């Protein structure tokens, strides 16, 4: 499968790195519709399977939410490239999620994010994550974007 | 499409749900930030929900001016087809 963003391009936008980067490839971007599709492969080498759970690997729900949040950043960057290019700080505001099935070793998570509203300093998106076309997680995600890191230090993030 | 009376009560309920209050606790002139504890991200959630429900686009420049239910009524009154 040809990805339109490889891991190098992804790392130009996402500030996360190992062991907390959960997007392997961006498959499609539709700036006009505000839609992106990303892919994450889970393997036996993923560190969290050591403890979650011994002998019964299940991807933690928080990891899937993080993957969807990272896909949301890519969606933001597609719509607001001029802000994203300045490497702002992204933070989660609110997540409403439903988990439909467990995700495990060998599963390929396809994450589709669609904007509800994106402005310079925040975004609201809907996201779904599927394995083999089967719904694994659906979520509504709200996030903030801060350009001035001093505001974080001062505790004035909102 | 809702008529004027309907959209006001619908928007009030929508704002109340996001602010985690009952509609009765919210007056039309209550200040979102000071009186209701609605921060900028909740305000954006309100805007996104209104856009989706009424199929309108609220310009980004208008969002900082949304400080009360009355502000929203005025804005939606302008945006909805007459």
C-alpha cells in the first residue's frame, strides 16, 4: 500500500517519538473535507504488551486514544499547515470514546479522522479506528494548540 | 429547519449539556466564562455542535465574541435562512 506520508514526514509534524509515536503511515488526506486516514500496526515487540497482559496481549485503550489523537494532529496540520509548521504544543481537552472490540498483536488499526471544527488554537474532530473493517473505537476528540510555550509554563494554557 | 422559538430552546439545551448544567441554570445573559465556567475549548465544542445541527458555518473570527447565549441567538439569527 502506498502511503502519502511516510514515517519521516509524519515526524516532521508529530512531536511524539518512540515509545510514544503511534502513527506508522498516513494513507490519505483530504484537506477540503478535513479528513485523514492513518495506519498503525501493532506487533509482538510493542513494549506495553509486556504488562498488558502477560500472555494475553491487548492494546490498552489509552494507547488507541493516543493514536487517534495523533491522527487528529495530522488532520489539524492538513488544514492549518502554517501553524503546524511552527511546531506548536498540542494537548487533549476532552475525549468521548466507545470501545467496540479488543485490538491485539498483528492487528492493523486504520484510523479515520474527520474535522467538526478546526481553528488556529483548537480543534474538535470525530475519529473511528477499525481493524479489518470492523469498528474498534469511535471517539469525539477536542484538543488545544499553543504556539507560545511560555504560556504552558505560566499555567495559562486556556 | 427549526423556527426561531425552537432554535433558542435547542441551543440552550445544547449549551447546558456541554456546560454540564440544567437549562434552568442558564440565563440568556449569563457570561459563559465567569458565570458558567465555559472555557475556550468548551466554547469551540458548542460552536462545532451548532454548526453540525443547523448546517451553518460560524467564522473563526466570530468565536471570541460568543460570550453568552444571547450572543449565539443573535449570531444564529443572522446565519439561518429567513
